[in-house]
């Protein structure tokens, strides 16, 4: 079995990848969203030539070879592009084997994957946020939710004056003590401000505090982690395995959050989950939208023993993720069943394929 074609289907912020082999197998993958046109150019010029003519069953080794070959360009765009091809290879392997990808990753560690409702909005008021999250808890049975505080990479700014303090207290009052609440700062705080916010979260019984300081500064995050009792999480933006090793070994975080699209695919995200398991800390992969990355992350979370906590489930709807694939996984009673169909278990919708801009690399 050899890879003969690598095709990209781009629509707005999204680039889906189709890989075909000489014996007629086909798999679908996806790059990380945003700046999709740039990622696609990197994919066809730097990544596809490294995979064409090769055996898809060597996916992990091919990823490693590609990244080592392009060692002078250790960029986010390269890893995003690699993830698009690599995830399509896992779909091929699962379909050929007649098994879901989660079983190829080591087997189902759980039959259902609990989810938390993840808000992506800082524009919403504390009152409106509590109302919509309360509705989703009633409708889908979520037992955990996450809100946004501060301002992304904001240097101690806030989305609105006093919003952080108001939303932390209001959400606990509105949703009650039975719901696990978490807060995401997206790197918005300095160490002193992060510690003050963290103590507010502790006072109101929050479950975890995500990315309190700018992500490149793991030393700052480590200071916050050491100062607080609440679990601190991070890692979504990182794509370097040595950086993840430093983060885990140095206890910079209490929960590690690799993103399959950012890190370069599911093989590398699995390595982070194994590092976390060996260190005795949980892994909760980052997944901020309902694109195909949601499906990939579901498989990873179903398979990895370290994915013990509720996983991220975005509650936002975005135009660029609509009508791409089906069937869409659904949350019922706060959880999603572990996948059972071969490969990713989903297919592209014909309307998406017809409307997307195509580019093809062929052997």
C-alpha cells in the first residue's frame, strides 16, 4: 500500500485533507483551523512530498521524518499541515483494519467520554452566560462547564471592566454547587494577577484554571501552579515534544492539554498523553470547535488512560464548521459514546466537497 494522492479541500478557515492509496483506500483528515490557505501551501510544498509514495501504516515514523527534515522550520504552520495528512492516514488504517482509530491507539479505555460545556466567548455578560450554560446543562446533562476570564494575551486586561470578578462569583451562584466550574484566561495574566484570580476561583470552588499566563512562559505558569491549590492547566498552543516534557516533568501544570491540530497529529498528541500518564497527571486535549478535530479528539480521549476528566466540548457554532461532515457526535447525559465505526467513523458531506477549493499533490 502506497500513498498516491494528497488532496486539500479548503473553505474559509478550514482545510480538510483526503489521502488516497494505490489500492483504492481513502482517508480524511484536517489541518488546524485558521489561516488555512497558508497551511495548505505549506502542506503541498513541504509536507506532501515527504508522504507520497510511502506506506500509510508508517504514519508515526513519516511524521517524525518530515519534522526532522524540516528542522530549520519548526513552525506552527508546518505542524498544522503535518496534522492534516497524519490524521487522514489514521482514517485509512482504521478503515483497512475495520476498527475505530481509538482501538488502534491502544484500545478503548472507556466506553463513554464525559464532556464539559466549553464557552469561547468573552463578549457575553455573566448573566447571559449563566443562562445559556444552565440551559445546556438541562438539555444535555453536562456536569461541568468552562468560562472565559480576562482577555486573551491581555497583560492583565479584561474583556469589560470588572468582568472577571463578576463572572466567577455569578456563575457559581447561578449554577449551584453541583456543577464543576473551570475558567480559561488564554494567557491573559501576569503572575501576581493570575494568583489573585486563582484564589478567587478557589474561594468559589472552581475545578481548574486554564492557561493563566502567556503560554511560552512556562516558568510563569509554574509559579502560579505552585502558589495555588486549584489545578492549573496548559499546553494547547505548544507543538514541541521537549516543551511538553519540560512542562510535565517540571510540574508547570497540573493538567496537560495538547491540541491534535497544533501539535502535528494524533501520534504526537498520544505521546503527550503517555508522558502525562507516566507522571501521574491528567491529559485533557484542547478542542475548541466542532470541526473534524472534535472527532479526532474523541478517539484520543476514548483510548488514553490519562484522559480521566471531562473533555472539552465547544458550545459555540461557527459558519466555517457547518455542514462539513456527518454524523455529528452528540452529548447525552453529559457524555459521548466511544466510537465504534471503522476509521474516524464519519464522512464528508457532498455539499462541502463541491463548494471547497481543491489542490492536489500526486505521486
